[in-house]
């Protein structure tokens, strides 16, 4: 029986693409950088993904992700890279401004209150996530929030999960489910930690063999079947 859910936030409970788009468009306007087309955002998104994957493999630091992605993106777009650091700081706050739920995530987590313990496990920045979790109402539903920046280590590292389990006190890993959209951070992290994994895969992507995926869902409502099988 699953008693505890560890929820990823970006791309799982909240639509990250929508927030990213809105934040970029707003900042391009603020800095007078011209039109931020969808193609431009897509190019940024690819660079961003690449940097996060490097972090997940332990090749670079979080700081290098946050500023480095904008330096590379600005270089490619012919934009002055000296604004990268400040742009990133503003971007973090802007990211928290646009709240779009995945499926009916807020209703779902609300309906699970009192039935299972629920925690956020996120690699997002404290600045962005704090705002997002407050404005979305997700924060107040959770029994606890674990942000990598505060723990000093990221998913998929076992150290991240060790700190989470430490906070729980007694832990039965067979009763803990992680739900997330990322194979490289959520599923790999769950595998490293020895807990049950649920891959939220609305895009119906193919997964590499190396991941141990216990459940795969394309809609968050499917968690009910995992939690309360007939
Ligand atoms: Mg995610």
C-alpha cells in the first residue's frame, strides 16, 4: 500500500512550458530584445534541457545551469550576454507568475489529502518554486516541500532522497511513490532511492531500457488506480 507520494512540480503538477513561454515573452519585452517568437523559445528550451541534463549527470553546478543556458542562448541569438545573470534572476521570479495546472492536478492532490502524505520534490530554484507553490495553492496542500537548492543536492542523487527520508523518520520504501515527468531526474532518482516510480508521460514518449518504470501514466487521474487498486 502506498502511503506517501513525492511529487515533481515542473512538467508534472504544473505546466512548465506555459510558464516558460510567458516569462520569456515578458522579459524580452522588458529588455527591448525584439519579438520572442515561439521558435526562439523552442531554441532556448532545447538549450535549457541540455544544461539540466548535464546537471543531472553531475557535470556542472546549478549556478552554471541557470546563467550558462542564457549565455549560450543569447550568443546564438546575437544578444548581449552581459545581461545573462540579471536576466536569469528576473526570469526565476517571472516563472512563478504563470500558473497552468497539468490535468486537474490541484483537485487531485486536494482529494488525496488525509489519504496519503504528499511532498514536493523539486530541482527548481527556491525563488521560482516558492512563488509558484504559493500562488498555485499546491504548497498548502503538501505535507512538506523539498527543494534541491535547500538540500544542497539534486534529484537523481541518492543524497537528495536520503535527506527526504531523514525528515520522514521511519521509512518503508515500498510505500513511497515518486511521480514525475523526467526519466533522468525523477525516475532515475526513484530507482536510486529504491522507491516505486511513476512516469508521467503525457507526450507518450519512448523510454530507454535503463529505467525501472513501475507505472506509466499519461493523465494524472490515473494515480488513483495506482493508489487504490480494485
Ligand atoms: Mg519535471
